[in-house]
C-alpha cells in the first residue's frame, strides 16, 4: 500500500487546512485587510505547504528509495527527488 493511501486521512486534513488558510487570504485581500496581516497569512500558508511537502517527501524517500530493493528503480527515484528539490528551491 502506498504511503499516500496509508496516510490519506492525515494528508487530506492538512490540505483542507491549507485550503482554509488560502480562503482566508482571499477574503483578506477582498476586504482590504492591512498588508502586514496578509503577508503573515501568506507566510503561514507557505510554512504549511512546506510541512506537507516534507511529510510526503520523507515518506516517499523511506518507501521508494530506502526500502527499494532494485538499484535501478532506487536511482531513478533519487533522480526524481533531486529534480523536485531543484524546481522547489529555484
């Protein structure tokens, strides 16, 4: 069973919270809320998304890299993770 399916309820709860945070930002922008408050909300969403990314990535590395018996598959997964990190960090 995939780690995403195994942890589905927890991951969906996190994404719903992030969705709620984004909706709050949208409301704040529509209401003309002070920019420092909006920036704080944006930073909170970024942190929440980063936390979600790290949780899924950690499980991915464990299941699809560390526990992968086939060397060729493991190397491909490492390359995929490196590409993901490059796109995320640039």
